C-alpha cells in the first residue's frame, strides 16, 4: 500500500533528524568537543527531542577478548559443559562443586572460579559451541567469521552510528579482519598504549599548553576573539565558534591523565606481585577500557589474552590459582562497568557493553592429563556477555561420554556443524551490539533471524 503524504513527511523528518544528529556528533568527536556539550547545542537548535535522541547510543560498546595459543582453555574453568560438570568423570578437566545458574534461558554451569555469579539469569553468559579447533594460533578465524566478514570489524561498522574519537582500538597482534563500513583500528602494544593515544600533543610536557595556566589563557584568548568578532553573533556562524571554542579547550586537556592506571585500580582488580603477567595484562587493558568508554573516546577494544598453551595446568597445579586470579579481574571489570556512568548518556556502562571471548581451542574437556589440544568432534567455543540482549546459557553441548550436539538456525539441538554454528553465534553478537535491531545487522546476517531465537525481541 502506498504511503500517504503525511507518512512520507514524517519519515523524511526522521531521516533528516538522524542525519543532523550523526553529523553533529561526528563533527564534535573530530574536533574534541564533548558529546554532552554537543547535546546542549542540539537542544538549543533542534529541540529537546533531537537532543534526547542524540544522547542515546544506538549500539553498545564492545570488548573482544582473543585467547589464542590455547589460552581459551582457561575460560572453560569458568563455564564448563553442563553434563561433564554434573558427572565430574574421572580424569575430566573440570573441578567439582559447580552449580547451575538460576534464571537462565538454557542451562549454564558456574564453576567454583566463575566470575559474574551475582548477575541475574538473563545477564549470565551465552555459550556457543561453534567453529573449529584451530590449535596453536593467536588469530583464530573460524570463531570470528560472519558471511565473509570479521565480527570485530562488523562491530565497528555497527558502532559507526555512535561516533567516538578513535572508533576501534586493537592491542598487540590481534586480527580484526574487514567488514563494509568498519573503521581502521588504532593499534597499541598494551593497555598503557591506549593511554598514549589520547595524550594531546599541545598539553604534553614541553608542549605549548603543557601548563594549566597557559591552557586556560589560550582558551580565554579564543573566547575573547569570538566575542570581539561581529560574526560570532550571526546565527549562521555562532555554532561554529561554539564548537571551535570547545576544541580549543580540548587542545589543552591531557586526556591521558584521566586514563592513567592508578594503584587503587590495581588493588580493585587484585593485581599485585603475585599475579601472573598475562592475567595482569588483561586487567590493565580492561581498566583503561572502562575509563575510555566513560568519556566516549572509543567504542571497541580488541585484546589478546593468556596465550600460554596451558598443557600442564592440571598436572602442575596452576588450575588452582590462575582461574581465581582471572576471575577476580573479570569480576572487577564487571563491577566497574556496572558502577561507571557514561558521561554522555548518563547510563551505566554495564547496560551498554558487550563482551566476547574467542580462542583457538578449549582443549579436551574430558582429559586433564597433559590437557591435550584435541576436542571432541573438532569443536570450539565462544562466550558472550550480551548485557541481556541474548538468551543466556549453552547452545550446543559435549556430554560425559564425549557425545557432541550442535544447534540449528532455530536454536534446537542438531548434528554439529562448526561453520553453521559460528555463523549463528556471530550474528547473535552483532544483534546484541546493535541492541536487538535486526534491520541494522541485515547486511551481515544474510537472512538469519536472531530475534526470538538466540536474541531477546526488541522492546516496542
């Protein structure tokens, strides 16, 4: 049925409003103007409805953990397969004492070391048995692909509707692949490197505005110039001067100082001289990620994890200490997200952040002796914290007798197919990042339906 003229007018109005918001936020991010200031300007010029729409992030932020070179096996110590954890067969790589999470959509066992135990059932992890065993690589591919695109780049493409200073940051040698519309990543060596990305050259030691008094004087001079210039009072140019004035202030602001890791951060994450170096590295990256998310400086961080091929974890006793350290880091990260309010949206980051965990191999869940790299039916696993956008618990299973079940496009048990299950899992991650907007992910999902199957339907 043809649209009536009023429907067409309203649709055009909405598209125009979106374009105004997108342009304004993007321009402000490029110039270093805080989004809070941009919303203030939009409210004055476009009204409260426009400002409120702009202050909402249409997508979540995301943290993607890539636990290569066998490192993913450590995370199986958090969320073991349900039947194996229930039986604890002799020789299995699982600790006794695991409990079933309550209120989840599918069964999910929480080990004695698992983080996030206090989260409600709908916020618990979604675990996908998917992809293939890719033993001994730091850049697994079968658990990140979505119809020829890399899920990390898909996330960046979706998040382009929420502009930030540096859209995606990668740490070390992680591979984010490509996807149409994705941003070029900024790469750093470690968590501390993220801090340096936002160190204004003008405000550094020796820079023109390194002294607070100099920075304030520069801003005052710029403001005086705009007020003396008659053009500053013209409606056509006044907003440009306001925006440039914010950028002038940004030049004298060393954002790196606000991102620095301090001792209280390390204490909160349990990082001290006894913490394994690879666990501490994860913690440091997560600490800075929260601070960068708070200020709207980036939308996505992709980091390596563990990379230690833990064949001797059970035989040597590391299984009794490392998961506890790792769990404390992830508990502190979630606590930070829950208790940190986004400067722009004034919402808790825990409601607006998706976390994914990928890797090359989970190792054999039924054999802890030497913890072999092989997995039943060549399976792999991806874990997702979806902020409640996906149904929680396991999709796919390995039982105490090494029998494997995959799942189909409707989420029902099926013969295991690593390629298909990975496709469903990655589309589900995209759905969570897009905040249940199935239309937003349609170019990547290629006809897959996530809403009502793996994902919760969008609220109307």
